């Protein structure tokens, strides 16, 4: 008999992203602090024991629905190890693709955790995290129930991570751009940036940011946001400087890029009336009490 699951998959933003040297694996050593935010894709799963394959469909044409899709790859990772029914998964996208908000990765992580629970596959959180690591650097955060995470060595297999609370009560403004960016291409841009001797100075403090997150201090969080891609992106797209200036002039506690960009986010006090001369999304983090 067919079974149906309907899942919510949140976006993420990076409060801290500091890029270290390139490793022998070809990837960079990245220190990362991420939090989940209330912008959700919907994942509608219909499983049928009479079917042997899982079809993916999506309401956003730019999202692949073949083996490149991370949900499809998550299903295959589980199906190679456990018997699973086939069926159909429909992705209803609210998180823009290629925007640095982790939409595809979080979809895959949420799907992994839900299928493990629903079919009682018996994987522990640690085992699911290992499976998730095979799919992508951000996928383990989608598996986790934590609202925030500190990753001293983002994306490296077997790394130790620390769960963090999410953001305190606030408003999150998201400013999208009309283009997307590929992660590998942005790291290549970063390497060229460093080769020219332009490593940015870090005025923000990682420990102060951690203290702000753990204590729910929005001002401390805003003052200590950091993303190494910021100077690369502002050099490549100098018009984005104006957006940052306008966000801070409007009273933002702080603003940064999420991931490799190009989405800009800004944090505002929960009661602040936000007046900006451009289109934006505004999300609200409610009290955890």
C-alpha cells in the first residue's frame, strides 16, 4: 500500500565562513558556523512497494531531476544498503538554487533522516552523518535536528562538530540576485584572489560570534559576521557594496553573504520597521520560549 510523507526542508545561512589552505584532497580547510532559517522547500514523498525506482519531479525547471539531484543520490545511498520501495518525490521549491542557501543539500539531509525514521532502517545519527558526508559538505547539517552548527573543518570526513542554538528573535532580510554561482568556481576565484596577495584581514571575532550565538545576543552576532568570499564578490560585483550600505543605514545589526553567495542577508531587531529601496524577503525568527 502506498505511503506518503510531507517534509519541510529549511534553508541555512553562514554566520562565519573562513577559508584556509587547499588540502591534498583538492578541497579547502574551511571553518564554518551555520544556522537554519525559516525559509522552506516542501518535499512530498509517495512510496509504493510495487515500484522499484524513485522518480523526482520539481516545480523549478533549473533543478535537475536525474541522478544529479541530491535527493535522488540520497535515495540511492540508502537503497544500496537497505531494501526500499520506489515511488515519486515532488520538490516544491522556495529556496533559490545556486544562491548559497543550501537548498539542495538540506533537501537531501532532511530526506535521509526522514526515510531512516519512517522505514525504521536503524541508522544512528553518526551513521547517517557518514552517509550524508558522501553526498556533500552541507548535507550533514540537513540530517541534524540542531538549529546551528560549528564546523572547524567543514566538509572533511569524520570531523567533530558542535551543535549550536539558532538565531535569537530577529528579522532576517534576504536580498537575492538575478544570477547563481557555482561553488567550485567561487573557490577558484578565491585562490586567484589569494595568489594576488589579497587575503582579507578579519576584523570580526569567531569567539565573540560564538558567545553571541550561545547567549542570544543579536548585536554581538551582527558585529562579528564574517565570510571570506565577501571581498571576492564585492570586487567581482562592485554594485553589491551599495546594498550593504543601504542595509546598514536602515539599522541592520549586521549583514553578510551566505555561503559562496550571491544572496546577501541582514539581521534586524524583531521590532524594527525595515524600509529599503529594493525588493527583499523578510523572515521572522520567533521566541524559543
